[in-house]
C-alpha cells in the first residue's frame, strides 16, 4: 500500500480525476489549496507574474493505492506533462505505508 499525493494548478483538476479513474483508483480525497512560489531569486524580466511572491489556486489529491495502480498514475502523469506547453505540471509523490488498519 502506498500513499499517493498529487498537486496541480486548479485548472488541471479534471485531468487528474481522469488519470485516477484510468488507473482504477476509485477512492481518493482532494481539497483546494493555495500554491506558493517564492520567485525572489528569479530575474524580474523572466518572472511571468512580475512580483517576488506568487500564489496560485491549486488542488491536492491524496489516496491510499496499490503499487500497480501507482505505477499507472505516474506513467499517465508523465505522459500528460510531456504534452504541456505551459510551465505548470501535475506533480506526484509516493510514500510507503508501514502500517495501516
């Protein structure tokens, strides 16, 4: 059993749900979150937002998933990200679960 964490800009929420469905992840939770990026080290001319502190409407998904389903989610997310022309991507993290009930 793995804990799957997925973050993305809110606009990708529908796509994340489709990826989870395609990977046979039937139970998950999600919530809206504020994504934050400190761009103070970026040159102002290359910073699309024009400020040092950026906040974005984001979404966080989390689910307890079997390993074979995690591999499918990761592959589909990689495929989705490869097709993106924007700087935003879907991000996935996978944590091992030592105990659960």
